[in-house]
C-alpha cells in the first residue's frame, strides 16, 4: 500500500469545492481509497474512458486532492500511479453543505450498485450538546481504530454521519 501523504486534508477553498462538483471526481476519490491506481485501472473500475478519467484527475490534482504517487516505464511508455493527497478529507468552510448533498447522492448511487445489500440505520434522537460531543468522539474513534484486512479482501464503504435535524419551525 502506498502512503498517501498527510493523514488529514482540510477541504475549504472554492477551487477544492469546484473540483468536487462532479460525481465522477467523487467516484475517483472513492476508487483511489488508499491504494495507488493508473488512469487505465481507474477507467476500468469506473466503466469510463481514459480521456474522461485523465481530465477529471487533472482537475483533482490542480485542487490538491490527488497527487502522483509514482511512475514506471512500461513498453516504451510511462505508467503513472495516483493517490489521494490524504487518507481523510475534512470538509469545512463555504461549500461544505453543497458538497455534502452531492457526496450523499454519489454514495447513494454507489450503495445502490453494490453487489450486496448495504446496512443502513437512520434514527432521529433528541440529544444534549454533551451527548452530541460524546457520540461524535465515539464514532470518530471507532473509524480511526479499525484495522484493515488484507488487500485480497473486498473493500467496503463506511459512512457515519451525525447532523442536526431541521426543525419544522425553522
């Protein structure tokens, strides 16, 4: 597994959010995960054309969300391997809520196309701020302490979210 540089990247600039404004770019970030991949490998994984993938990777690279991991010579050409710039992306600042909506749609499409049925639980709770803080800390700790299985095992997406429900009076 190729190291992906920084552990966490703060996504906050207009350029970064603009780069995330297309579902294919989100799928590229999902596909890259923590393992480097070539344009050909990504095109095959996303059932797309290499030119399309190359274009979207360029946009992600210019925004600092993807970087070149390494390259190697193959049959007279150069094969480039790309990775995410960070293992984890934190979304802050203006644009975060619009990105969240698009990301949720894209994740929903990924889940609908999954080879097995996803596990989904949605529950609305009344919580104090102290409970919100404790739950957020518990969920973060759970994800950060998971040990990944061997690369031969299937990849799973894990989406944890806690949001304040909109009041009907608002």
